[in-house]
C-alpha cells in the first residue's frame, strides 16, 4: 500500500482522481476493470484494483447485444448505483452512453451531472478527442465533473470505424491520436484510455502527456491497464481478442457445477438431510 492510499491508522482510503496523475509521476501502474453489479464490484475492490469502470460494454456482456449503441442513460445509472454499493476503495468511473454527450454541451452537462448526482461516481468517461468533444470535456470539467478520455477504437463509433479494428496504424492516424490526447489533456481530462492502437503509438502518446494512459490492447508502456472483469476471469469465454489474457476459467467451473447440481437433483441426492429443516 502506498502513502497515496493510506488513511487514518493505515486503513485504505478511497482513491480520488488526484491519485491518478500522482501514480504516473511516481511510476506506479494503474489497474482498472469493468464491472456491472455490486458483487463483482466488491470482488474487484477486494482484489486491489484502483478503479472500476461501469462501461457501456454492459450492452455486450450483460445484455448480449452486438454493440454498445443501445445502452441508455437509465441503464448505466442503474448498474453504476449497484457497483457503487460494492466499492469502498476503488475509484468509480461511469461511461456516458451514445447520444448523452455528443449532441450539445448543455445536454452533456445535464446528463453527466445526473450520473454524478444519482450514482455517487467519482468521474465519467467520454469517447473521442476531436475539437468538438474536447469542448464538451472542458465544459463538463468546469461543471465540477472529472472526465476520463478514451481514444483509439471507440466502440460508440464502431460503424464509422468499420468494425472493431486497430486504430492509428498509419502515420497520419497515429499523429491524430497524439493530437487528440494532447487536446484532452489541455481540456482537463485526468486520464485517457487507449484502446486497440499499436504499442509504439501508445508509448509515444504516454510519453507526450502528463496524465496517465490506461491501455486495452495498446501494449505494455501505458501507465495502466483495463480489462472487463468477466473476460479476465474467464466467465465470458466466447470472447477471445488478441489483447485478452484470462486469469481464471470460471465459465467451465460454472458449467461443471451446474451439471453436477442438475445430476444430483435428478438422482435425488440433493437436497440431503443436512440441507433440510
């Protein structure tokens, strides 16, 4: 435990957005996972992660949809409230869904403010880094809402990008990502997710901005890493992108447990006397 995470009597204290740039300055890697309910949030907190993202990836992971575009503000607020109840130390970051911030600055202010007011989140995450999005980021931060940026493959733009593809392979595209990262830094973002971009490009961006970068499919030189919890523990075992490392195989454990439960119910061995009142 670092001094940045110690409270009175050396008890862990909740992390804040100020801790993230400090971690970068100190050369300490940041760990973030996506989760969508109180149980998984509690497990993440117990596991020592620094931040839990309530991602609009819930559209894929929880709802079984093919993209994030159908996720609504009400849905993200519902899941964020559940996650908040499972956290004590980790920073809670909430994705802003499609059309909740892109249309206008006033709508972005109202929607981001609602997320903060109703969920108890510490920050929101907005995709994109062009001049228009940077203006939104700046306005939201002026409202008093911390913002995490997101560059590279941005799932809300999946159709415009031609699918889930690595971004920034060409020199011009890599330069645009670098410019977008600096624009988000200037707008006040406290951290930037870099998704599915070449490792060399992510390293260059990371060295060029003072705020931490958190990679997913962006190589080892980012200031931290993020994965969806269901993916890294092997529950979502039908999803196998190149960047994913599974640290457990819980989907097969669950199938085995369910097959055993079903067999014991059918042969009458469950419930036994010890399970009955």
